[in-house]
C-alpha cells in the first residue's frame, strides 16, 4: 500500500510521543481544515445530541428535512416514561419558504404540535438555512410561549458558525433559560445534579442507583431520561457532577456563577474512575461520614463481583494494541486506564473536541510511540492504525467502516450503542465486547490492509 500522507495544514494537530519530540504544542480548538474531511459533526448536531434525551419536551428542527432525518433518534437514550424525544419533527423548508421566510410555517407547526402532544417545553433548533435567511425564531418562540404557557426555547445552532463544541454551548444556553424557574421545595442538603450523562442503554439509571444507595438525592439528570420540571428546579441541588465535560461544563459554570453551586468533573467508565466518582462526591459531603462509608461498601461489593470476570479476558488481550478516537478527550483518559487494566497498549489517542489541557493529560498518560491527534480524518486514522499495527479501533459510527475496511476489530463507544458501558457492570460489558471484537475468528477471512494478515 502506498504511504499515506498528512495534509500540510494538519501537521500541527498531530503529535507522536517520543524522546526526540520537540515541545508539545498541539493545535486544537480550531475550525476543521477545509478539504480534510473531518470526523466532527456540525453545530446543529452538537446541540441536538445534548438536548435530545429530554423526554417530555418537543424537539422541532427548523430547516430542510435532511437535518431532522440525519439526527432522528440519534442517541441510544432511553426513557423511564414519555418518549416524545424519539419523534423527529421538522418544518421541512422548501424553496418558497427560503425566499419568503419560514416564520409563519414555524409558528403553525408549533401550535399544531403543542396542541397534539402537550409537551412540558419545546426546543426549536436553527439550522444553516435559518442563519442565512434570517428568520427571527426568538420572536416566534416568545409569541408561542405566551399563547401556550410553556417554555418555547430557541437553540441557535446554525451548523456553519463553528464546531460541534459550539453546539454544546448553544444547548447549555437554552437549558439555562429554564434552570431556576421551578420550586426547590423539599430538596435535601445532600443533593446533586448528574450532568453530561445521556442514559445510553440505561447508564444514568445505573449511576443514579449508586448515588441513591449512598444516601444522596438526585435532583435531575441532564439530560438522560431528563424531565423539564426536574431541570427547572435543578438550581436547588448542592453539587453538580459533570461527566461529559465538553458538552455540559458551560452549564455547570453558569449555574455556579448564578446560584453558587460548585461542580466537579467525573467519569463513570472503568473501575478506577467509577470508584473515584463515588468517593469524590462522598468527600464533598464530608460532614456526613455515612456517605463515604456507603461509597466504600459499594465499591468493595462491585469490584469483588466483577474483577474475576475481567481477569478471565486479560490473558487473551494482554499485548494487543488499541486506537482510540472519541468525541471528548476526557473519555479517552478513562479508556486508556480501562485498557491498561487488561494489559492492552494504546497506540493512538485522539478526540474531536479536546483542549490543550486535555492533550497535555493524554501525553502524560500515554506510552512512548503513541500518536496523539486532534480532529482527525479517515485518511489519518487509517495511516496511524496501519503504521502502529492496531488490533482494535474504539470510536463512534464514523470510525466503524474504517476499522472493518482495514480488517481489524471495532468497539462502539459512541451514543448509538445499546449496551451500557458505564458503572462497574459496564466495565465487564466493555471488556467482553473488546475480547469478542479482537479475538473474533472472522479476521482470518479479512486480511489486514497494508499487506499484513
């Protein structure tokens, strides 16, 4: 196979850790290079995946039908009650709407849908075309909200105005408009909001159960299995715990500034980080030692149960090589620790939305020879996987075809999956999936590209 080259404009976004490498100064938090075919999604998609799991709200995409189709049921977020979020509504703008404006169509759509489904709130997503034609969705939302008596929230997520990370910010801005509008009566002293947890395959229920067993009240989950009323009263919690820091840390900061609620970053993936998430929250409520004792009991019980199961797979996986490319770099930290616990080496670690501090952290965690990359593309990922002889790619739906075309295993760690990977039980599921993917006999019939079978 011919040697794959990196585009000149992308070289500053790639770093290989070795003794001869110069100063670590990776380029990140920038717009994608034109022509590089970035794996990132747009601003609209970023906001959609954050707000989508609010289950009792109406979600309307104001724009052409394609935007709504692309993001229809985009997350594996499950609900314990209403499932209004799983319906995809669009104003389906056509040529004449683009010429004369789509405000009237949006107004009629909102009135019709609110009358039919009686949602607790409505989120209206702006797409690229709305940014171009200048529809005043704020005015439409305000008018409908006054007429129907529910929050109708504009989400300024025009796809062309930035990156997926800007979509996260637009989602946080929309949520902040309803935070603080509900009653905090009855919320206890030891209470939290679980933020950046989207209840993929029921993961929020697993995490919530741990905290409740510790004696902590969960006021809201944002946004997995989310409810509008819970979000409205979430300013009454004593602490915000943020998992997917890229998507929800802005909201946590805004709540800290306005309501004085501290926040901490956590991860629920892997034995080490899951245990730390419980201990950190327990230590925050240090005036109640029973909470820490309960956390210790949970960790002791869960690790005793799952550790022998994980060790069964270690012998087969030890020495295998993995390439990680995920949305947020914070997730990569936990993956590296989890893979290390079964003896696997990480040869590539990258993300779509990492910042300087994230990549500095990855550099410290990774071994010599590991490639660290920001905002990669299919050609680059293929190049690194081939050169480093990876046995597995861990990523999302866009990385799956790359792995299969190269003839290696793939593990889905994105928002489409149907198996929980969070919590202690999630670690068992993860290791089992990695084992089944890497050790599958099917690879003997799909020789690796690059001349190595």
